[in-house]
């Protein structure tokens, strides 16, 4: 094969435009392309832009890399309030507490939609703009990348010595065609894409590092996939909260949840038909030291069935170790205590009996709750609803601040209650919060001196209401666990998008895009038949010390091959001599 048989390259690849960068070219071309202004208004050398010109300018601005980065930053900033302020849809109880504790600030946050950040128009606007920006940026760049893959490396510059990395030597008694073939073999051995010119004054052009641009595209495509996954999750995902007492069960239907939040296009009709029962709950706390009271173990032991009629299975749910059933995950998110009480009315009959969940207020599980007996009657048999509200303290201590709990374990439990009777609004037909007591039309029991009636109970104690209105006995303690049941159909898309983003980012950061040229021409010294001149030069996007090393290694390997070719040619000529 001669150098003339090697395929000649096409012209140099033109500079790319869009959000990602340009192809390798001269510094002057890149500077001119990157800094060329696009006037959105009137121009001194041309007519004013019309409607079409304005639309083109807006589209180019929206699909630029700078705009995409700004929108991505705005999206991240817009999501920050969603992690700092309880969201109404997913954390209704915490949001209500935040509003109650910060009334003035809550009015401002409500106006801005901070309690429901991800459903606000301004968050949706940033999200959609970023979506359109990435789509308008990625599609043309993919076409440009495919054209670049089909194109040949550009023709060698006329003056290679002006390039950042350059080396030169004279190969005596060497053939130009042999040198060009050796250059092609060396560069292809290093996995460069190679094209060559004719012999005599020939050249070889090589290019490597196309994975850099591919990684950049993969990163942006994966980011686009992440946005799609976020949209799918918000549209079709479901999230629900359920507090379950020890020994009780749960069936995955929308009516069983304490709070259920479906996606925009989701309903409660297509939930996975599984169920589970809380068999027991175990919690352990640090007893001493600076971390005293810190939880060291939370574990819910459950029995679940993956489908109707399926065989029950045992499982353990821990923090960050959810139970997964057919794509739906059950997370353990909270726990507390449920005092077991018996309420008797004025007739001595049991008006209500069972455990009542109290909600923790601090890390030592100082909890608040209510007990309601809507069917109670007074001593004369007249309807007289009874209600109790107060505190449950796992490890009690009475100090200057009142009743407090000093440790989250139930080492010295006390139930502190006060009582009401009358109309508690439980028969009005209006749904009530099971953790709150409506005392607007009720009367609080009082002592003989007029002070509110209240009593502290330990397990086994009883409080007897004034005037024979009834009693409440503290029978024992059960525990409860709070679960979050979430189904997100976009989890797989989000996972693989994250993996692709990482791989694409690594490729775009660590793969080097560079070009190498080899030029071979007759030596122009005093003896023009004494050999050939060989130049090797390289150019890399950005700057790196590795380019100089690579050019030096290519030149050294080419020099060795050229000398070997000269030696083989001399030996063959000697053998052919008669």
C-alpha cells in the first residue's frame, strides 16, 4: 500500500453551536464564534428585528448552556423551601404545628405558596423552562455529534510549528511513503481516528477523545431523564401516612390511611393489594453519656401478605430499611406510646375502652393526646359526652417548667389528664381530628375551689370525676408505629438517570479531546536527497501537560519505526545487489 491509496480527508469540521462547546479549531475561530454578539434590538448596520427575529433570539437564548445552568440553579433554589418548611400534602400535622407556632410568618409563606412548593406556578414555570431548554439544547447537539463522528479529522495546518506541542527531526535515507504508513500504524495503534494525504509532501491527521462530547450529551440526556422521572412521580405516585397500634393491621386502600396524597393523575383505585399487621415494636436508647436518650434501635416486626389470599410472611422494618411489596415501599417514620384506658360514665357502664395514641412533642417523647367517650351518659341517664386531654410522660419529672419527660423509654410513666363534659361536637356530623378535643361548647370539670380538675395517673390508677359523672382508669401501655407507604413508578428511571449522569460527567471531565498531525516532506537542506523532514504536532481542547508527553511518545515511536524501515530497505537492496 502506498500513501496515495490512503483515503483523503474531507474539510475540517465546522464549529458547533449550542449548549455544550465547540469542536477543536483555531483559537481565532473559537474566539470569534463564542463572542459574536446577537443583537436583540436595532442594529447600526441593519434593519430592526421583526417578530420572527425576536422569536429566534428568544429561542437561542433559552436553549443556550448559560440559560440551562441558570434554570438548573433556580430549580435547586426553589426546592430549598420544600425541605425547610413542612409541606401541606405530605406533612399535614407538621405544617399545622408550624402555622400555629409562627402565625405571622405563615401568612407570608402561604401567600408565596411555600407550604406546597412543588405545586406552585412559579416552581412549575422554572421546571418547564428547564425542560424545554434541555430539549432544545440536546436535540441539535446530538445531530452535530453524529455528523462529527462521520467526518474525517481535519487537514493538517500549513505551519505545524505554531501549534502548542510540536517536534521535528530529519530522517536520513528514509522514504516519505514508508514514513506516512508508519505514522498511520502508530496512530491507529493508539486508537486515533486517522486520515492521510498524498505522499511527497504528505500528512497524516488523527483525532481522539470523542467520548468527551458523548459524555457531555449523556449527562444532559440523563438530566432530562431525571426531570421526566420527577414529572412521572408527581403525576402517578402516591404517598400515605398511617399510625398503627401494636397488634392492629392495615390494608392498602385509600380509606385506611390517616392521610393519603395521590399524584395529579393517580387515584386510590390502583393501589397494590397488600396488607400487614404490627406484631411488636422495639426501641432502644442510650442510657448514659452525652448521647443519653438518643435512639440506638427502632424496629417494627410485622406480618404481611403481598396479595389477597397469599401466605403471610414475617418481616422487620427499620429506619432506612423499608419493606417493599411489588414496587410499593413501607417506611418506618415515627413511633410513640398509647395509654390503655377505660372510661366509665355516670351509670358506671363502660363508655369507651382501649389504647389511645398520644403524639410525641420532643425527643424524650413527652406526648399529648385526647380520650373521647361520645356515648357516655350522666348519673340520670342523660347524654353527657366525656372528653379527656393531657400529657403522657414516659419518664416523669415535675420541675419549675411543669410536667416533663427526662427519658424516652417508659421507665416511670405518668398520664396527666384534665376532663370535660357536655357537647364535644362528636355527634354534629362534621369530621373531627382524633388527636384534638373540641371544647368550645363543653364544660371543664373543676375542683371545689374552682380550679381546673386534673390528675396524674400511673398504670393501675383511676381518676374519679366530680359529681359522680364517671371515671377513667389507666390500665397499661401499648406502643404504636407510624408508617409512610409510598409508590413511585419513576424510581427505576431516576436510578438509571443518576447512574448515567455520573458516567457522563466522568467522561466529560476525564476524557481528553485532542488532535495530532504528522507532516512528511523532502529535506530542504544542502543535500536534498539525504532524507526527509518529519513533523509531529498536537492540539488539545483546554490545556494539559499530558499532550506534550503524548506527542513525544508518538514522535519517539515513529522515529523508531522510520529507522527500522530504513534498515529493512537497506538490507533488501544489499541482498538484491549482484
